[in-house]
């Protein structure tokens, strides 16, 4: 299909027929990206960030465990650290003391 590039203010515009948008799967008012490649202008749907509901819908029942074994080890180490340093009784822990 052939069309023309028209002047629109300080920019240029191309009218895209509905049939072309339908075949490309792009809705009117949908954000798109423009790029120039070797003598052609490419219009593509813009990638958007998924909505929270879409991300939550992807969670499978096997993915519900929040803590991994690494997280459990980290929590265990933090509890051990609260109990005090690990060293033999009577041994100096700082240099020069």
C-alpha cells in the first residue's frame, strides 16, 4: 500500500490505514516505537511493563514459598550474630587489646 509523508507543524506525518493497523495488531492510540533501519521507517508496538495483576496471574502454586534455602541460611546467620561472636572463651577478638 502506498501513502505520502505530509507536513504537520514542524514534524512530518503518515496516515496509517485501519487495515494496516488491524493486520499489524496495533490499536489506535496505542503507544508505538519508531526506528529507522537502512532506508526504512519501522513502527512497532511499544513494550509496556506488565500490570501487577498480570504478574500475579503467572504465579504457580509451587512458587508460593517466599524463602529460599539461601534466605533461610541468611536469617539463621543473623540470629547467630545476635547471640554473640564465635570464639573460644578468654580469647581476644580485637588486635592490639
